C-alpha cells in the first residue's frame, strides 16, 4: 500500500516523469447519487388558543417571521358580553360596598352612644367584608376574560419562514386549530438511502451536493437507526442551504464504499475519430491503445480519469500526442 501511494504521488506530481513508473491500482471512493429534501429543523404550527372568528390574518406562505410576531387575530363575541356582565356586577357590588361602609360607620357612632350592640356592629363589619370578597372574585373573573381576549392573538412559535396557511380571514376556528405552519431553526437535507449501503455511511463524512448554483460540500450529521421501507434516513448539514423552497429535492452524492481502480492523468488521454487512446511504452517503443474511460476523480488537485478497459496493472504510460 505504501508503494502504491508513492507511485500515485509521483504520477500526480509529474505525468511525464510517470512514464518510468508502472500503473498500479489505487483506492477510490464509490459515490452514489441520491435525492435529498430541504427540510426545516423545526416545523411548528401557530395554533389558535381560543375559538372564534379569524378577523385578521397578516401573513401568507413564504413570509419571514420572528418568534412572537402576531400572525392573526381571533375574536369571540361571547367574551365581550361576559366581560360586560362581570363589570356590571362589579359596579353593583361597589354600590353595595359603599352602602355597607356607611351602615358600618353609623353603627360605630351608635355604639359609642350606647344605642346599638356590639353584635350588630360585628354583623355590619361582616357584611362589608363579604361585599369586598365578592368584588375581588368578580375582578379576578374579569382578568380571566381579558386574558382570554388577549389569547385571541395568534403568534409565531419560532422565527423562520411561513410554510403553509390553511386558514383565511373570516374563517371560524376552534381552540388548538393551526392557523399557520412555521419552519425555523435552520434548514438541512434529509436523505433516504437503500439499507444495503447503511454499513458504509459514517457520521461526519463529507458529502457533495449538486445545486443549480454548482457543487457544495456538506456533512453527514445524523444517521437514524430506524429503517423505513428498506431505506436508512440521514440528515446532511450544509452551510448556506437555500430555504426559498422547503421540501425541494437536490442531488446528493454519498460515499458508499471503496474499490481499486487504474487512474491516469486527464492529459494522458487523446481522442481521435471518437475513440480514446493512451500511449503505452513497450519493449519495441510506444503504442497507442484504445481505452474506455470511466469516472473522473480529483486527487490532490489533479484531474484523474479511471480506465475501465484497455490498460493493465504494470503498464507504463507515455505522454499523449
């Protein structure tokens, strides 16, 4: 293996100097193209906390939102009526409290002159305390209704992009019903690989992604242990992954194994009349052999081409004419 590495390094350093070195198989990575889907790490629904009519909706699909940003407003008219009734009861109890406090003051004056009894004065004090307790209870009930009204505002649970809005302004929604779905927390690629390749997947391995803008590199971040429908699910982290279209499919090339192959520099192959030739040194001199090229590999910055047939281990490559 050390000898093969030395010969490959010599071949890469100087193709012309490599004419004195025989071809040796080198280990190359076997890549498998699969489709990956762009998905959001967090996909959370913005739910209605109360039932009522969706009177206002301020977002649509594709909008960017911040965590806690209002997305819509739900109004339940019954809450307004209930709150008005509670406030009317509080006003009536305040009037009763004012009258009870007046009666208590009068009773204290009468007790000082010895006209009434202490028992009667205790009853007046109790009546004042009862009315105050009723006012406190109704005030707390009013706060509950006000909080329910405030919960009519639908807010974004996470910062991100609005993926779907299944409701429309004017719709009647129930408590817990989704008004919008937000995708946030960053975006990643989710891939499904046939289970026969599961043993070759390694967490942290470098992954090549093909996008319309060109190739980019990613990292195999997570491999899920549950096999579904004969496929292994894994997540790939990619810096700067576009999030304009969630669930869009892109081509991902995965390393699924290693194999031995004969590689020659790209400039060692000459094409004439639709055929590919490689110059090989023989005992009588040099000859051009017809070859079938295969995959391209970039090793240490040098473009190398795999030879499927036409060359054998030990052949010495000359310069292409």
